[in-house]
C-alpha cells in the first residue's frame, strides 16, 4: 500500500511537471507570435516615417526654391 501511495505521488508530480512544461511552451510560442506581430508593425511604422521624412525634405527644398 505504501509503494502504491508513493507511486501515485510520483505520478502526480510527473503530471504537474508535464502540465507546467506545456504551459511554459504555450506561453513561449504565444510571446514569439506577439513579437513577430510587433516587429511587422514596427517595420510598417518605420517605412511610413521614412516616407514622411522624404516628403518633408522635398517640401522644404521646394519652399527654399520658390520662396
């Protein structure tokens, strides 16, 4: 009976470890996905900022030439 109780405790600990590892893996994958989304958004923002900067420079150059 004592061996059965120890075996049951061991199985519970193993089950807990497996669930804990699975949850860590799920969180890890979720964070990687979020990072990927944020990197794509940042790339889009950088592209827009670069384009806006060029447009501003062209506007300043135009103003200097025709004013």
